[in-house]
C-alpha cells in the first residue's frame, strides 16, 4: 500500500489515532498536512517525520480556522487526495447534566468541522478528478452509551453524514467512508482512566475485559484501517461504516 505522490489532510493529528495516522501516511510516501491544538506536540511530530509533513496549529471550534484547512493543503501540495476527519472531543455526562457549552463544543469538533472540511474537500476533489474522505466516528455512533448521550449524537450524525455524502458523490470518483473505533489506548483514554482513580494498567485491563477480543486496541491498528479505506484496496467501498472495535458492536 503506497501513497507516494498523494496529498493528505488529517485533523487531530497531534496524538492517539491522529498521530498514528499521520505517521502511517508519511511512511507510505504521502505529503501530509495535519492539525491540532497542542502546538508543541504537533511541532515535535513534524520534526520527527520531516520530509513533506507539515503542521498547522488551531482549534476546530473556530469555524474560520476550519475553513482555511483545505485551501492550505491545496496551497502547499497543489491538490488534496485524502481527507481524514479524525479530531474529536467528548464530555462524559448524561444529557440532563450536559451544559450548552459542552454540547456546542462536541457538535463543533465532532460534526461541524467534518462537514465544513468535507464540503471544501469535495469541491476540490471534483475539480481534480476524485479523492477519498475517511471520517473517524465511533462504536458509540452505532449503539447508545450510558452517560455519554451528546457524544453518541455527534458520532451517530457523522455516520449518517458519511452515508449521505457518499451517495451524493459516488459517481464523481469520490469515496467517503467511516471507521468506528472502540476503546483505543490513547492519551485521552489514559486521562479518563486516571479520572476514575485507577492505574493505567488496571484501567486497560478492565476495559479490555469488556471487549470480545479481550484487549484495547492500539492507535496504529485504527490507522491501518484508515489507510485501507483511503487506498485503492477499498476501491468499491463508499458509504461504508467499518467497525474496528474488537467485536463490541457485533452483538
């Protein structure tokens, strides 16, 4: 699987799934522009990869920033072949305890930004003759979860946005798919474990014990799924929702 000569934009590329995805595309020869809020972390990853990898710091709750990203990728690389809408955020609370601000932030990052970027990406991809979009949704976009209703709403909406846009552009050589990860060993998950007053090792063992495969995934495993969906190996896939959750939603 090679992406030599391809231009890729990854949101939320500073850590976790995003950083693993940036590394994977860069390893396969792609020119990658990635974004994130943490300037120091993003700069360090850019320095690690060097080559044609570039980082832009910004917050996707800022609609104006989101609007700049596809044009920036095209300015740097001359085209955009792959968009990965990976950035996401969550506040763990039942809807009755979720504030307007928390709802607005989750909607802005998890749904508004993918819509804004996908809209811009499709316009560019139509001009250049095609491209692919991969949306990182969640197993909680397929099934409900207790105490996390707003997050489920954003990810469920992203799944259906994926399907609808895929139908709109299926005859334009533009493929749009979603991956729905389960529990992934990321800094975000480690923070959630510590918030429960557990050690990381104990928390990973506890969460992994609830997964049919009896473990939590590594970010690189989701990155591999994203690369597959973006590659010619998935050439007849569009509008698909690919679960990468160790079997959690199978039952």
